[in-house]
C-alpha cells in the first residue's frame, strides 16, 4: 500500500485511521504524490513481526520494522519506554502520542465521519494488557477498562456481568444530538436473556441492550429521565448465546434501522426529536456511571460510531472489512473476521446467509495477516452445513501453498469427489507443483496456467465454474491465468480441503477468506475483490531496499561528534556493525570511530572523503592503530544510498564486510584499547556523514550469518536482537533536540552529542 502515513492536525480527508497527529491510510484511495498529499510510503508488517509508525521531532512520519518481539522491545526502548518486556513495549507504544503499532495491515473500514473506533483486535488500540484503550478515529475518545475487564485472545473484551465496563473519553453528543448517526458494534452474549444486558449507553439519552434474546434500544430527549421518543425498538432476529454478531444501528432522520451481520433486520419510524446531550460519557458494556445494574455479560469487539447514516454499501464494507463484491455472494467465511471466526473455535460462521461450517481435526489458527487457517495436509478439512448447488458459481479465496509433499490437495469437493484441486508435487496428468486441476470423476484436467503457485506466497485465486457451457476460468491475483473447456464438472460444493470419497488428498497450506458466489464474477469484479483485500496478505521481508525506518544522526562535518560515556574497553577482539550514507567529497578524511589506548596512543576506523594518501580513493576505509595506517581494501562507492559495514577484529587482523559481501581480511596489529568517540579522533578529522544502527560487541567476533542477518534486517532486527544483550546498541532514533543517544544494548554506554545544532535527527 503506497502513501500510507501522514502528519495531520485534523481528521483524514481520505480513508484513514488516526491517533494524535498521525494518520494511517486504509482502503483503495489513490492518495497521490507525497508532495501534494503529505502521505508517505508505508509497508506491510513482516511475518511474525511489527511495523511501528510515529513522528520525529520535526513532525515527519517515520517507521520502524520489528522482526519479532525482541526487536519491538528495542524499538520501544529507543523511543523512551517499555520496561524491557513485550507487554510493556506494546502498552508504551499503544498509549504513546501519534504512534501506531501494526501486527497486520489495518482493516479497510469506513473512516469518513468516524468519531469513535475502539478496536481490541488492533494493538494500536489495545495492546492486550493494561487499562487504556485508544480511539483510532482521531477524535481522541480513549477508553479506560474499569473493574477488571479482561482481554480475549483473538481481539475482544470480556465483561463479567457484575461491574465491568469501559468508560470512553467522550459522550458521543457530536453524533447523537443530530438526526444522522450510526453505531456499529461486534458482540457475543453469554447469558442473561431475561434481563437487560447493556452493550452501550450514556445514561438515559442512549441505551442499547440485549433483552429476552433481542436487541433493544431506547432514545431519550432528556438527559436525566426516560423521556423516550424511541422506546424499545426490538430486533426481529433472536440473538443466540456464544455467537458473534455484527450490529449496525442507524438513524437516518426519522427512520431507524437494525442491520445484523450485514442484513436489514428491522426498521422503525419516530419523531424528529433528538437525543439530549448526555451528562456522562459513553459506557461500553454498561449503562450508568454510578450503577452496574445492567452490566454486560459476554464479549465485545470493535466499537465504531459515526456522525452520519452509513449506506448499505458502507455497512457491508465494515461487515466484510473491505469493499468486496456482495451481489450474488452466498457463502463467506473469514479467519480474520471475528464475526465469522473466533480463534480456537470449531465453527466458522458465514458472513452472509446461514451456511455455517465445521472445522475438523484441529485446523490451526495463524494470527499473521489478521488471521488464517493452517491446513496440515494430513486430515484437516472444512464441512459446509449445506451443500451449495448452482450451475454457474465463482470460488474466491486466499491461499498460501505449503511444502512440496509429492501429493495433491483439494480446494473444493462434492460427495462424488468432483472438485477443484492443486498439485502439491504430484505429477498425475502431467501436473507440476503449484498447478491447479479439476477432477471431473474420470480424469484430472490440468489447467493451462500462465503462472504456477509457489511455496509460502499468498495468492488470491478466483475460479469461475460454468457447468452449463463446460468452461472454467481461473484468475490469479486479479489477472486471468487459465480459460478452458472442462466437461462433467460438478454443480455442487460440500467441503473445503479434502477428497471426500477416499478421505485423502488433504490440502497442505494456509487459507484465509473463502467466498462462493452464485454467478460468474466478471473480470472487473474479480479485480475489485483482489484490490479490496490484497493489503491484508502483503508480506514484507525486512531487506536493505526497505531500510527507510526511524531516524538517523547527521553530522555536519565541522565539529559534530559523539562521546561514549563511559568508553568501552574492548581488548583486541571485537565486532562493529553500522550503517552510513550522505558523505561528500571534501578532499580529506573522517574518523568514523575513535579508539583510546591505555598507553595514550589513539587510533580508529577512518574513511577517505576525497583524500588520496596511501592510494586511497573516495570512500576507501583505513585503520590507524596509533602508530601505523592499514588500508582495509574496502571502498564505500555509493555515498547517496545506505551502506552496511561489519568489522571483525582480532589481535592480528581486521575483516570488513560491505553490504553483506564476503569479508575482506587485512593483516594488522590491533592493540587493546577503548571505543570512546564517533565521528572524530581527538576532535579532528570531522566529516559530513549520517549514521544509523551502531552496534559493538566486545570479546568475540560476528559470524558470517550474523553479518548476513544484520545486513538483511535493515532496522528491523537490532544489533542486540542478532548478537545478544550486554553490548553497545545505538538505534539513533531520538528526535528533536535530544543530545543523548540511548544505548539499548544493556552496556549502559550512552552517547553524548557534542556541538550538534539545527536539524540533526533526520528521517531514515
């Protein structure tokens, strides 16, 4: 997703969620060039890791990639908090002003006129612990978990029915005192059908319950009494205990509507009266600030309130969490949508209709990409409650292939064994690994694909099966990939994931959303579905090309330098890793790092910035041991891009790797001394240069794999993550006028900035 993050002191003018003065774009909007829109490029979180967006001291958006929990702890530490634990890091980042932490890309919901968005499935809204939950609408109506509200794995709040509540930071009067607004809430009730269970309320003006198995609402024109102009609007649908529902309560002038799971359930008409301004803030899971008489017993997920009446298309966008095609949609299960599936359950509820499904034999749940199911290729499959039958239908799903097991896996099957499958290494009928085929009862008909599937890559697959004309079309990621005749195809789908008659050929890989339409999707509709959902399945591998995260420290080349306090006594065996860019030709030299020897002789790692002594050229590296210069035979030739350098020292040699390449070894006498300066040696030989992610390890060398990991990690795996604790690790992610570079590696050797002025913390 391009042009994703933006500094703004006002609400988004395009699809976006907001905390403080930082906007994260969602959806399909073409945001346009940064120069005209202010939006900067973002990226998807790495698999199993995180992306952190925040603002630097100049209010420019910056981002950090964390490959894992340890890296996220480092990032939180570099930003000033977290306490060294993953729970502490998440809490600190969640509550930090203008900061987003993403484990998966944000859902593509409607954000226009959104005035409340409490979302426990997002660690930017709730980190999984603590009492603070943050409003992602940008209005700032953050909530406080009160009396022990619990967090459920899978992204929801659990209320005990006694006194639990979340007190929001606002009354919602901006919406409720008008005649046009929408409340959109995910809920799951445990018990209590014979009593009022309040899921939302702000005292008398606004009350939303489940009562006697029905949704019921009251609206009052008086803040302190029940002067109701809408009294007990009751849903048609009965609410079942233990099942998730997506409820939208819409006011459109004098008309009121309930939509349950994307379908109109009830409408009513009332007067032109409006609700009174509330005398208390909105309660989630309760009604009164001073009483717990109607406390909610059950679970609540995402809570959104809008100061407008959402259209059916907008309600569907929120319900399906993306603006997919809904015309002809008769079946839709989604591991990433709480209304469809809760982690650990054995039932997947269809987001449309009532054709729910049973997960058999322990299909595993993967929280990456918002959520998906991992089929083990041994016995996992999904059974539809009712077989779907139609002469023409379209399958639309996301799939990531597992390893080559030499067999076959069925995406769909009917009772006779007919269905769509993929080769997982089997070669029947000339198949190759990643080749789809259709088994029609007598033969496996290979699809003549232009592109085969590959291991470990998410793909959107759309297949149109037309039994009336014996034709099959396959689209891969929105583009036609096969179109051919296949006779005797089935009109039915009964199961997902196996060949039914022989109980074999179980699918091996991951699936997320799976949709079935009772019509042929056009190429335009296929492309819309792909574009609407692709950001969720974009996986990012941390690599140097994406090393554009956080801040860096820019030296002016006149007198800027950093002093380590205390200096690091290093002996003559050590490992140094750092990133540099932006140096210019001044005809001289710069000491990148200065060493202080016990004998009083000084030395360091230097680089030519135009000086030609000893045969050096621009970017050429050298080492000075206090008495002799050693040319290191490595030249940093690109001074406008980021370059990674890794240096291993022993008593007799220095080995230098540039950008992950094989180390170049130079024989040298390396004395025992201490690292104490960055950017100079004895307050001389300064250079205009920008540094980032400096790591230093004493007493041992980095391995080839360590160097590869550090180069390939960018700022996603810190030096501490790769090399372990108790070393120097300067992230250089401070901002503004900070004059200390914090050491997060555990050695306590913070860096003091000397002579820096103006703007020196710059976006990386």
